[in-house]
C-alpha cells in the first residue's frame, strides 16, 4: 500500500484567471486587458522611484493608452511595508477618480497596496483597517492586474495583502483579492540588486516550506512547494551572480510558492519575522531566514513524516527524518552563506535582550500560530528563537 503523505485530500484555493509568464510579457498588457473585458479608468500603483527611473512607468502608461484605457491615474507613493495611511490615501483617490481597475507594478509592497486600494474603492470608501483579519473580504473588489518585479513575494497570485499599523503586520485576505491577471516579465529582474534578490528568495523559501506544515496543506500544496524548492536550490547561486535565465527560474519558483500559500498559508516563521521587520527594518525574507532552521527542527520533532515527505519530493534520498531535516537546513544555509547573509540574530544586530519581546510578538500572531499543523506553545517558540540567536 502506498504511504499516505497527506492525511486527507481536502483542497481549497484559487488562481488568477490569467497568468502570462516570459521575457517581454509586459507587452501583453493591452491584450490581457482586452481578453478580460476591462475598460474605463485605471490606477497604476507603483513605488516611489524604480518604475520612473527605469522607464517602466512611461512604458506602462503607453501600454495602457494602447489598450484604450480612458484615463490612467498614477499612484506612486508606495513605501516598504505599506501603511494604513498610504493604502487609505490610494483608495480615496481611486474613488475620487472613478477608477475601474488597478494595475500594481513592483515588489510585494506595491502589489499589496494595489490590493488594499482595490478593496477600499469597491467598498465605497472607509479604511483598509476595517478589513483586517479575522474577517475575510467576501465582496468583489476592483479587478487587479499584478506585475511583480522581485522573485519572492508571490503576491501576484495570492489571496493576501499585508498592511502595517502600529508596528504590527495585519492580514487582509479573501479569494476576491487574487489578482484577475498576473504578468511575470523576467526582464525586470535585470535591475534587481542581488541582496534584494537573496532576501526575496528567502521569502519564497519560507512560503514553500511553511505551507507544507499548515493545517490546510494538501497534495496541491506539496506539489507547488516541492517544485518551488527544487527550482530555488538548483538556480540560486547563478541567479545571485546575475544569470538572467536562473533569475527567471527563481521568478517561477516565487510564483509557485505563492500558489502554495493560496491553498494553505504561512505559519510561525512569518509570525517570528514580523517583529524584526517592524522594529529593526530587517527585510522580510531575511527576517524569516533566521527562523527557518529552528522551525524545521521543530517540525522534525512534531511531524517527522512530513519532513521526509517534503524532502523526498525535492530529491533528498533518505527515509531518516533527522537526516532529511539536516540536509534541508544545509541547503538553506548554503544559500545564506553564498549571499553573505548574517546567520544569527546577534550578527544582524539584534541583542539577546530582545528575546522576550520576540516571544510575545510571535504569540500575538494567532492567525499564524494556530494555523500550524501542530501549533507551537511558548516553549516551542522560545526554542526556535534560541536557535536563531545561536545561528543553527
């Protein structure tokens, strides 16, 4: 009898209606708009500098004009870790300008801002904070076309937007937030600094691993996650050194990892990383990386069969869960070493006096803690944090 790797075949999730992947695919924007029956006015949501300095802002504006869009409203105030204030401002402008659909261009912050604006505009106003977890967004939002420029967020295909308020990461979630279309043009990655490439890749790794230990994980989750992990491990070093083909492969892996969390979600690693980003400005993916080894050790203790299942799917030929976990941790740390990431919280400038704060902040995120297939208790969280200080 075949070994059962996932207990039940309960699968629930969603996809964009259209995914266009390939070099030069931004040129397909007019066709995508036509195929999806979009028309009227558009809000183009971007960051403060890259879209303009690279020439993409003018290019996108011209593509929208070619698509017959009557008016393009530029909202280029996106900041890292988007705030309620910025998202609410974008929503207010979208309402005032009678925007019909939204195009997000940028990293996770730009795409999450675009989603938040689409929610507010469709709701007729208010604040994005009105839609924070635990409620789900059930009503329709403005159609969203997502064009990512980093290889880690996966937001171009997900049902989530993460918005900051009072140094907390708040989730807005619902199937209506899944972009109607995702356009992934790897040409944009030529501009991506390699430290940002490394940090966003760690975010994709987090998505791929955490989703397999979520209460809603399924065969679909494992399928997307395994392909994402294999692709990252095989292509990271050359991508980091600038090879565009390998960067394109990381782009693909990021999208797959995003699809994986669409069918499950993130768990304790994200809960642990949020405080480092909000309090110390440590990039999200890098923050997660400190806790991945300790989380894998935790999963080895609680659900060893899931460790071997995941590792078998990515080509680690061992039936020993302990050996599998060490090989997996080793592959993650190879990436961290190669990209010269700090391997412990101490080396990142986080003092041990923050230990208790890290514990409390992690436990605050019940949506992540309770979603773990075996929810960690305080002692478990403390062990994961200790390993991050030691640099496991």
